């Protein structure tokens, strides 16, 4: 029975981030969501609960499921921002279908693509991100935790930029905090009481991105209704477009026109609608490389990048690792009602020597993992993710069997020693400090640096 619905879903979306099935009483019978950390779908713990318990911000009038069960007609590609029972705010693009058996509607099935996912909204209505709640629900400058000189300069830049109307482009690796910066700009601006709308452009299928941004006019395509797009929803506030470089070139052209003229037209519409929006764009690649590779229009970049902010990776601000760990420990002690107040020196050393490809987000996840694993108030190596513990070990193992030939012990030991010295030099200010950390003499370290050509 469900095959036909899954087939219809596959024709609408290039990929699906969440799938939920609800019976006619409103009870969740099946629910999964994509977890990007493990590249797999997981059970989100909603099965057996009523949909209004799962999403307290919904009512029978606003719930797609109840609307579809009442009308018997599917709802296609509708953008919805809701807050779940855990206080997490998510913007979905949903397609919801009635499930029929013997000509009776017995439930609904809904497939969703995640447009954006917040982390800080504490059990409040889905309207918060649209400006109906005070701006403390968004991140502020105080949420940027750092003692790194470069990031402190960025914080000061944000403080100054926030009071202007200039558009901003934020670049940086995944997990460096680009949306945090965008929210902080909005929170400290004159627009802080107006909407802040966030959209991850890579999460939305190209075929429906235009209608999500610009809105639609009834009859413009099958199933289309008169509906505001994100431009209109963000009017007088801020529109944050993440992964701008993933946007189709044709839509980039229309976006540029909207920014220049401060007017839009809904898809299928003739009326021009005035907009007053501050635009903030972000990308996780170098913008100039994106332009060279044809992923980003040069004119759009230069129009948006009046202010450019480049977020440093966590490796570039290693002095922040310990204070971030302390911050996350306080956060999870509060959230999980625990009292974990110690972390071993070996764990600190491991954290400080790890490469953190996922940046601050990965560090946060590592601390959260440790809180889930800890059985007392002390975090040791056995409580942190294994891939972090065995990071250096795996590099040595890969070197040992590289090119299909095992390396002798002496060569492996030298390889490990070189890796250890390189990592230590990267997190200390000078050779004297590095030697002290490695517990060898300065002369011995100087000899090894020359030996390995570091």
C-alpha cells in the first residue's frame, strides 16, 4: 500500500531527510530522520506519541496531517517551521499524502527536506524565528566563545557591522559557526525585533527553491496556492542564505535582481512586491574558487560581499578548545541534569592534538557523546568517541601498511615522533614551550626538528 506513496515522494524530492507516518488518531506509527554525523537514518523517538506532543506548536488547523486527513488532498512542497518536543526548531519542506484503505483515510505519510535546523530555541512556538518572540531566542555576540585574537577581531567587526544595513558574506569550513555569526549580526541590529529567516540552499531541490524564495500564485503550477515566499516572510528583517554556492545559476540571477531592485514577483505572478531585507550569505568553500569553478555568479558575490567575514577553523584557534569544552560541559550539565565537573589531562591532550575536521560542531558533539557515556562526574578516554582517540594510531597504522608493504618498527616510531612534534609545535608559541610540553630538552627538540626537516 505504501509503495505508491513512496514512488510519488521519489518523483518530488531528489532526497528525503525525514519520513513520518501518522494514523487517523494523530499517533506517530513510524518516524525517521537523517543524521548527517553518521550518514544514516535514525529513529527519532517519536513513535507512539501524539503528533501534538511531538510538535507542541501545531494545532489541527496548522498541522499538515490533520489538514490532509480532513480534505483528502495531498499538500505538496509546503514550507513549515516548527518546534519539536525537545525544543529544537526546524524548517521543513513537506509533502504530505493521505493513506487510504478501502476508500477510507486511515492516516498520512509525510516526506520532508530540512531547510534549516536551529539549536537554541527553548520550547516555544514556531513563530519565534519570524520575529514574534524577542531576539534573545537567537544567538548573540556573547555566544561566540573565544580568546583567539583573530576571532576577537571578528566579534568587534560584527558589533560594528550590525548597526549598518550592508549585506554580508560569511565563509568558512563546515562547523565553524557561520549561522551563529549571521544570527549575532541580526540580534545586535536595528532589525532585531523583525524576522530572521534562515535557509540552507543545498537542502532544497532546485525545482522548488524558486517558489520557496519568491512565493507562488494560485494556478501557476499544479497544486500551487497563493503563498508568501521567504522574501516576504523576512520583510523588514534579515534573510540568511547558507551554502549560497549550491544555488542554481538561474535562481542566483533572480536573487541578484531582487537585491538590486528591492522588488520580487511570486512564481506565476505579475504584481511586483516591495521588499526591505538585509541579506546575509554564507558558503563553506572559498568564494573566489566558487566563482572560478562556475558555482557562484561573480556579480552576485560582489553585490552581497560589501562585508566579508572569514571564520577560522578550530585548528586555527586551538587556544579556544579548552574553554569551549568547559562551556559545553556547563551546557550539558544543565540540559542533562548531571554534575560532570572534571575531564582528565589525557583527554585534554587528545582534544588539543586532534585535527577537528568538523570544527566546533564536532567538538560539541564529542562532549555531548562523553556526557551520554559517563557513569560518574569524571570524563576519561573511554568516554570520548573512538575515532578521536585512535586518530594518531590510525595514521601510523595506515603508514605501516601503505602501498601494500609493511614498514619496519624504527621507521614507524620515527613517523609517530614526527607527527607528535609537528602537532605540538602547531599548538605552542615557541620551541622552548614545545620542549616543555614534550618533556624533553630544548636542544633535543631542536635536533629532532632539524632531523625531520620541520
